[in-house]
C-alpha cells in the first residue's frame, strides 16, 4: 500500500460532496493537498479544517469549462514548486435530465465534454510526463455507471469518453509505478446526485480513493466504489490486489 504521507495530491471539485470527503481522507493519511474549486472562496472552509490535521494546503481556482482557466491553474500549481504525486479528477457536471431526449440540445454535449472529458484529459496530459520522469504517480478519474439512459446523454457520453482516454493511457503505463485508473462513486446524495440518491456520499469512500493507494502496477481499471463500502482503506487496497 502506498504511503502518501508528505506527498502532494490535486483534488478537483474539493469544496463539497465526494471531493470534500476525499480531501479529509487523504489528510488523515498525511497527504498534502491542492484543492480546486470554481472560486477560491469555495474552499476556505475545507482548507481550515484540513490544516488542523497538520498538513499543507494550497487552494486553486478554475472554471473547468474554460480551457484557458484550466491551463492557468496548472501553471499556478507548477509555480508553487510542489511536485504533484497524485491527481483525483473528481469534478463533474450533469447538465440536465431530458425526458424528451430526442430534443437534447447540442449545448448539453458541449458543456459536458468540456468539463467532464477535456478538462480532466488536459490535467492528465500535464502531470503524466512529470510522473513518468519521476517514476511514480497516481491518477484517479471519476466516471459514471449510467447505462441506457438517453435522458442523460451529454453526461454519460462525456464520461464514456473519459473512460476511453483513461484506458488508452493506462495501456502505455501498464507495469510501471505510474498508474491511472477509474472510479465510480455510484449515485450519491450530492449537489450533482440530488437528495433522492440512495447512497450516502461517505459510502463512496474508500472506493474513490483506493486507486491512489494500490501498488500493483496495473492501469486502466474500473474500480466501482460499491465494491468497497464498509471496508477500511487497507482492506480495500488488499481487495483490489486480489481482483
């Protein structure tokens, strides 16, 4: 199991929901954090909470639908001099649920792909070469298990594209200590999932985090968080190694 104490992790969408819970879990293991949100104000509260756990915290902001802001954020991170060891591409948007799905506007696809596919891909392309040069790194991309729901076409298609990117990149990293994998938190009660979702967001932990802690040099896997509900992180890592 990877020891993340003293390492640096970037978490997108860290101000609430899965990202917020993930940030607390990583801090509990001594990992320093770079917290992304759309505005710096959104991560003020979680920064204070995490610093109380004796880790270092940096806040960055970017609207992920705007490529220029994403690249400016990455430049800001580089200028800190911190070496990013782990990346959680957690942030996402679900534009709408279209009952009349044959009327799905192109804007659903446009915004979904910018935020859910292009932004995380840009982040992967930025950090992977640095991780490869260093000989260590972990990237966990958040996907979705939605199937056969044209009502959510923009969202599900953008996640399917992210799956393909992750699997293809993983094929070039297989057997190395730079690993990229997918996680699916499931349908959780978050701002994205809504109040009627069946799962508490905390149940997605440690399944969302486990891909950062495994050390079996395998990439391109789909790690469904539901497989790890109720397990300790250590047990979750052991379970992944047995899959």
